[in-house]
C-alpha cells in the first residue's frame, strides 16, 4: 500500500480498486447488483456512483472508502503487475 494524495479521477480509482481485488467489470457488477455497463460508465467517468454504491464498491474491492471517495490516504494493495 502506498500513502498518497491521489488526484486521479474517481473512475480511475474505482478501476484500480477493482483490478487490485482481481475482479472483472462483470464480476463487480454482479456483486453490486448493477449492470456491467454501469461499472464501465463509472470507470470511464461518464457517470458517478451514488454514495451507497461507492460504499458497496469499497466493501466488494476491500478498498478504503475514504481513499476511493477522495483519493487521499492509502489505496488498495496493488496485486496486478504494472500498477
């Protein structure tokens, strides 16, 4: 984990958390009871998740909610090579 002030867009943080949790967009969508298109929209910055969805993303990916919401603090453990 790294201690960062991560100014990346919310969608990029959602993607980073999903990849670190070794989840596909499809699998995350199933866990959250949303469509894969919804997850794609969040990650691409076309739409933003509701607070309740953001909390569920944090739980499903084990990413800290504060980091996910603001980019501040510790991000998820990076398990994927190259991240």
